[in-house]
C-alpha cells in the first residue's frame, strides 16, 4: 500500500472554504450547539465560564522588557484584548489591578479589528533590545499560525507609517528579530508554494531586511533545503553575533554562526560542532548545549538531557572543536530540565522531578574562565507547577510569543506617558506558581533568591472537597506510567471521570490550576485524571524517544493501561470513563476509539490528526514526519497503516464505539480541519454516534476570544455530563 492511492470518499471535505464543505460544517455545528449548549445547566455553565474568563480581578501575566512589563488583557469589554504595559517599579510593588492608573494601552486589538474589518488576534511582539524603542507586532487572522507583522513605536505609542519606511510584512508563517533600528532578520516564505518555502510551508531562507526595501529583494544570508522543516536565525544585540539554523526534521537542526563583527551577507558561516540532535542556544558570551542523546566532548560523555555551557570565545578560536563544558544539569531517571530562561545576570532551569517543578539558578560568570555559581531559590511551595514567565533578557528571537497568556482604534492613548523609572535587577524574574487546587500566583524571584508574591488570582471554584493524588500503573511492556487523579467532592465509589493525555513532541503534562475544569467538572463531583504517557517530556528525551515513529503504540498502550487502572482501582467504571485530547492528543483519542473502544464510555477529540496516510500533505504535516514516519514509504505498511484511525473505522454492526464529540477550527492552519471533518463523516457513514463542532476562528487553539473559549469548554463538559452516567448501572 505504500505507493498506492487509498480511496477516500470524503476527500472533498479537505477543501477548507468550499461552499459544500462549509455547508456540511454549519449543519453539524448548529445541531451540536442546539443539543449541548442549550438548557438550564449548559446556559448556566456558559455564564459561569465567561464570568471566570472575563474576571477583572485575575492576574495580568507580565513580560519584562527594559523598564516596563507588557501584557495582553482580555475581558468582557475587550474580548480581543488590550496590549498594554506598566512600569516595572509599579509591578515590583505588587501586581497592579485592571484599573491601576499606571497602565498604558498601546494597542486596542478589538478596535483595530473593527476599524480594518479583519478578525485580528494578537500573536505576540518582538521588542528591540536593549533600547526598547520599537516593537514588531504580530497579528493573526482568526488565530491562525500565519501572522502579519507591523512595526510599532514604543516611545510615541503608535504604529510606524509606510511613509516612515515601516517594517511591514503580509500574512506568513514567519519569524523576525531585530539587528538594529533599521535592520531585521527575516525568515518568511514570501512566495508560499514557491522556492523560498519548505514542503511544510515554513521559511527556507534567512534574509537581512533593511528598512525601506522590498523584503523579497533582501540579501539571503542562509538557506535550507526544500525538504527541511524550516530555517531560523537570531542576532545578539550585545555581542553582535549572528546565528542561523536549518531543521531537517522536527527534532534535529544544523546550527551555524558568524563571529562578532562579521558581515553575514558576505561571509560564509561556521558550523557549531555538535550533532544534529543537540539543541543550541546562545546568550551573550555563552553557548548552551542540550543534547537529546549521549554527547561526547573532550573525551567525556554527557547523557541526553544534560545542560552544558561553553564560552563562545573558545568556539571562535577553534571553530571545529568544543572545549570541555560546564555541566549545569545532568539528568536522573526521575528528573529532567523542561525549560531554560536566560537573564542578564543569571540562568534559570525549570526542573521536573517526577513531574513536579523546581527552579535551579546559576550566576553568569563575568569572564570566559569564571565560575558558574549556584544561586539560592527560596520560598517556593512544594507540589506545584512553576513557570518562569519572564526576566529582562537582552536577546532572543521570540521576545513575547504569547504576552499576557495565563497558565490563559489604533490611535495612541491621550494619557500622558508614565515615567517608567528603574529597570529590573539583572537577576530579577517573575514566575507563575499554581497547583491543581492552588490558584495561580505571580511571584517575584529576586536577585538574592528570595521570593515575594506580587498577587494571586482568587479561587474560581470551591476546592475544599477536592482530593489530589498521584499514582503509577504498569504498561504492557512493564514500564511504569504516572498519572494524577483530581477527585471532586462526594461519596466513595466510582464517579464520572475524564482522562486526559497527549504523549508527543516531548511535551510534559504537569497538573496545574484550570479554573474551568474545576468549576464545570470537579466542583460537581467529577474526577479528572492527567496521564504522563511516553512520547511526552515528563522524564526527558528518552521518555519521548520511547514513543516516536514505529514505537508510537507505546503511548497508546500507556494511556490504555491508565484507563484500565482507573476501573480496577474503583475510581470509575467503563461506562463512566471518558477521555479527551487535542492535536497529537486527538490522534491518541482516535486510536482509543478504533483500537480500544471497550475501555471508554465517551470520547472528546479536538483539533486532531486522524488520517495518517495524508497528514504529511496537509498544512504543516510534513514537519512532523520525524515524530510519526513517512506514509509514502515502507513506514505505512510497517506501522503507520496499522493504527491510522481514519482507515480503521469499522461499521456499527461489527463493533460498538463510544459516543464522540469532535471539535476543530476552520482557521486552524497547523492541523488541517479536514482530519476532523473526514473522520466525522466516516463515523456517521458507519452508523456510529458522533457530534461535530467547528469554530470559524481560533486557529489551532480552537478559540479566538473568551466567549469562544467558554463555548468550547461548555460543549466538552456538557457532552461528558450527558454521556457518562452519574451512578453505576444497577446490577442484578
């Protein structure tokens, strides 16, 4: 079957905006809304969800840039959001409320959308460091990954005009970073489907784009191959160093650099001498290496998952050789580094220890032969999730990808500019701290390692009767798989339970606070379970590698083992057990439906991959072949074809599938909505129960504003509330 075409009776549903497909979508979406979003309980749930999302007493999550903290604020009056800022000195005294007079609105996204007649969604900014005078604003139509880039003057608080030579880029899946006031690094497929795009639809070339010139004519300083995933580039404003990379697949890259003072437009770059599966990050005078597999340097082997640093000066002196590195972290069977954040004076490692967080800190040496000294981090609670939101770093390509995101008129303001005052200390950082029943707090981690809570979001649900416990079960091959159970109040015995999983791309599942989950499910006595299956990053690169390509079924077996354990331990029954997942987790749900239908009472599948024969031909799908395999090769016969859900639907006369809720977004330009559409049509044709909802906006997130987010949550929880019985069926 590798080289043959498989008949697909629903291929026409891949035509995203065709009248026929959209008519099919509207009919089913309207029917699903009429069923699941109406009635006293559903309407009350939507009101409560919207009240939670629009609450004005929640924390505004900040991104530190110079003397200001930036955020995107959404509420009932501003559903598209206000991009705004507050002086660091105000934030450091305590998280300012929504009406604090120090807030400056920079862009009202909703007003901009109304003025231009485009459903703009804010997608982040890149601030010019360290002068902090200009920003490149990223705007997405309906929440898609492709964005339009516009230049914004942070001093005068207005968009830069075309007459001033503004940097402006039409919609593309692009990346930009500042070189100087009049130059940016640009990676963008300016001719989609043309020679400057990869097969995955991302940029194939890096350009040095100067103000006032046509970006398509900008000098190309680096090129990848058409079959690469993408290229990338960055510039360090302190050292003047340029870096670029090409990614042959999702998990590997080839990194190159130019020594400081070298013109990248006329000089051939040098290769960073590391294997392709070693992640490379630069900050100032230091190069950080994070190998995915064992890496030998200077006669010593370092295990995959280590965090190593070397001075750039040594690499510049001998470009083909790495000096012996400083080891900041070496993994254990239970620990891994999930994230690294560079500051001006220190580096912060977010460490997972059996999926629970801690922060390790080190001071940056003043010289290449200086000492990396551990720094204290005190006062953080145990058994919580900790995320480094921001510190005042000076370099980086993605300065503010999701400003204001909680762990959720273009005219300038008439108010007088606020005096910002002091910058943060080089070692200051702001953290988000939460737990399954602990509302998010904004915490300032100071230079001396002490912590101060700047503000907390109030409780959004009654957590007094909710119990949180951690467990492991044994998968088919003997591997222990962790999962966390959140049990709502109520009598002992089995309950309606939702099991959530992902299991891909080295993404870790860390149970943290989720207000809608608590208010719409746990508070009513439901149980919610998060499984840390293989394919994720809960235990580092090896945990991920254990479920890629031909090993992907290990993730499915892990999830099924957790489902069985929940029934065996009396947490729930088969009829009371639901499961949900999105994107790669949607693929997981598709396999649960077609391979393990006997384990579940209902399944909710969101923005999913489901047709693994054609996934690589749809939108960004080609970029994931290192994760899943190539269906145009023997991979299809060897393993992909054995589990691809779309090809394994059986008629209802042969097998009973649990009821399904399928959701996606028309504007999802990452995972094609055709997956969800075709699977739904095939399930209907086979006689199974399936409900379908497609939001017009939202991109891969599935929702573009709080109202859409509330609707999506209510549909899911109401589906499970109606499909999972509250009590065990009578026996006798």
